[in-house]
C-alpha cells in the first residue's frame, strides 16, 4: 500500500492478536471493525488489547485501538484530538497515504467517523468534521485541533496491551496545545443544525437506559 511509513509494532501482542489486527488489512478495514462493535457507554480507558477482547469501544478507546491496528499494518500509531466548546472532545486515529491525510474514529454520531485520505493538511481534515459536530442543543461546537500524537511515546507504559486503564493518553491530549479552527468572531454567526441533519447524525446513537 503506497504512502505508508514503516512502524514496527513491539512484540507485546500475542501472535493471535497480531493476526486479528493484521486481518483488518487497511484503514477502511479497521473502521469496518469499529463500526461493527457497539459504542461503549462507560467512563473507561481500555487498551487496544481489551477492546479486541471485549468487542466494544467508545471514542477514545476506538481511536487508540485504531492507532494500534494501523501500527500492525505498518503505519505510525498517530492520534489527533478535536476540541469543542460546550461539548465533549473527539479523538481520531490518523494516517497518511500518497501525501494526504485520512482518519478512523469510533463515534456515537454517524458523521464523526471515517475520512478518506484526501485531505492535504490536518486543518482540512479537522474542518471536515465541523458541520456535523454539534451538542445536544444543536450548537456547532468544534473549535480547535491538536498536533498529531505518536503513541509510540507511551510504549514503556504498555498502552497497547495494559490491563490497567490508560488514562495517561487522555491526560496528555488535554495538556498539549491545540490550534484554533475558526477566526475570531466567526462563532457569533454560526447557525444551529437543522432537524434533518440532527436526525441523520443520530442514526445508530446509543444511550444508557
């Protein structure tokens, strides 16, 4: 697959786990796996090993799992944080092919998931989420994005296979600088999402009973 950068995954996964990850074959295959498992309605920070075992993930867990799976396929394990006002952040696993960025994501909203690798810059990629990134009041909330984070920096903390919660990844994302997406003053001109967009984005939405 052209455009990949070699990044050998450390031998923490078992041979069976590595086979399962490599069987996903491509970024689209990783997204297909995430789409096929239920959204994890819990305040946890599971490692990719536990996601693979339990077959459920939320946004953070899905992005970290995708980064590990990308690594098993030869990509660097990169994630990127989208930061919102009056809303929750969203984490993406990102990859580059033929000089263009794409993304893999697990989301409780239909449009906040996969992006084809057609974006020339990370800002373009982040902006592709703007129109369908809204809170439950219908306000468009996406405001900032982080630099790429290579999760290899946490190899000594066994982020891919730990049985313990890996909140240190989320804490790191909270601490690093984020760049603004919008010029100052544009926020006051934003409209709320219409009902048709709202309904389409809520397809497949899960909530606690």
